[in-house]
């Protein structure tokens, strides 16, 4: 959370037994509404492993757009992996996301 720049990062994890139920989409939708409407944020960012298509779809469903392929790699299971950066601006938030969640 960055008060000066009115921005925040968002992250989430859902257990395998609960995949494909819309839980992450609903939770992210609620979090972005809270961030924009209550915390008065201007920008929310997320980074996703490049091969995690389900997580990329979650972000796209709620209006995030891809910014770039991150140059910084992260270790996961003793392996190096690339991330894709996404962002959502309050000015470009889809109207359908307002009050949907």
C-alpha cells in the first residue's frame, strides 16, 4: 500500500479444492471496489506467474490490463519463473465492476 502514490498491490491464493468456483474473481472484485471506493486508490497492481492462465483470467475478468513482462524473476519450487504485471486504474475501471461484488 502506497499512500503517497495512492496505489496498492493485490495478491491471492485459492486452494486446489476450490478452483473454478469464481471465488478468486469475487474476492478480487470486492478488494478492488474497497480499494477504489473506500481507500481512494488511483491504481491497483498485480503480478502473476506467466503460465498461470487461470489467475490471468481472474484479473482480466475484473478489468485489469497487462502492463509488461516483469524483468524480475521469482523463485518458486526451486525454479526461476517470470511474472506478468497487470494494473487497474480507477479512471478505467469497468462500470460493471462498480457495485457488482
